C-alpha cells in the first residue's frame, strides 16, 4: 500500500529526501550536476510550500514486517506550474521500485487528487526517454505525446530525448470510467 504525506520542514525527512534525490540524479529532470545539499533541499521545499502553484507529496510504501508497521520512503510526486487549471505532474520513484506497479498506482492517485479536489483540467509531463518502456507506460495511463526534443539531456556522455505529453480531465474520465459515467463523476 502506498501512503502520501504532505511535504514539510521535518529536518530528518528533508535530509533523507536530499540524499535520496542525489542517488536518483540520473533520472531527475534537472540538468544540474552538483549534489543537492540540505540548504538547497529546504529552498525547494520552501518554494513548494509558499507558492500557490505547487503541491508536492512524499510517499511511502507501508510494509508489515514481523507484525510491525514500517514506512519505507520510496519517492515523491506532485503538481507544479499550475496555471489556468493545468499543471505539470512530477513523479520520481526509486529505481528498486520500478516495474512493480507503484508508479501506476501513484499516477492514478495523482489523477484523483488533481482532477478532483484541486479541480485541474489537464496535466502535462516532461520526461527523459532513458528506457524503451517510457512510451508504453505513459500512453497506457492515457497520456498523449505532444512533442519530442532530440538530444535534450546528456548524462554520462550519452544523449537522451525529452518527451512532453498531456492528458485532459475528459480523456482521463473516458479512459478510466467510460464515456457513460463522465457526467456523474465531477
């Protein structure tokens, strides 16, 4: 089970998040090559919490190990650049949790939050095409590729393309609930 938690200024969690983000650097959309320190992590959180166009969450995998509940940090997700009821969707999950269904469950939860209580009408994403599974994963979720920028990111002397894609609320409702239910949902 995945559990979302609001981003906050808890120092130990911010240090954990900074360390974790540095470990994931090759899949971050950032073009910066310097490690993220505590000060930069706090600045990022401050921007997320004090700017009305961002909503970010950290998420945990709830595990029951030897009858004790443990929460394991596995990633973060959120919405940014919110303008005119559209938002950029961001998602970063640890490599060891890829292809285990957590990404899909997280994006589906983000659809529910964004198209529901936040009343957004469209999401867009930009991701680096570092694997062949990219287009299969995002298109299965309903995203439509809008543009591909060639050689947009260089990581360890290898060039990657950047892909921008989007999904509207109408497309999401049609895909997940069918045309006949779209008037009843929102």
